[in-house]
C-alpha cells in the first residue's frame, strides 16, 4: 500500500476521490483536524518525563541566541 498527501484545489476532485472510496479503491483519512495534537500525543507517550518550565525556557533562549548570532 502506498500513502500520499494530496492538496485538493477543485471541489470536483474531492467528489472523484469520494467516489473512488465508495468503490473501495482507495481509503480516505482526514488527519487535518488534529495533526499537531496527534504528533504531540505520540511524542508525549515516548517521553519518560515532561520537561520543566525552566528546561523549556533554557532551550528556547539557547535557540534564540544561536539564531541571532548569525
């Protein structure tokens, strides 16, 4: 099975895709509503502990420092 991301420009294309799904030729999964939330959930499941506020602040400041040095 191949997986692709398709940006639909014309609403007629969406109808065609739905027709293909009705014929069981393709499967449509709408991940646009919770894409970030699902990625965040996966990352949190893999982490042993959540970073503290101070650790997050330190990392943000480090990235900002590196960015502005250029």
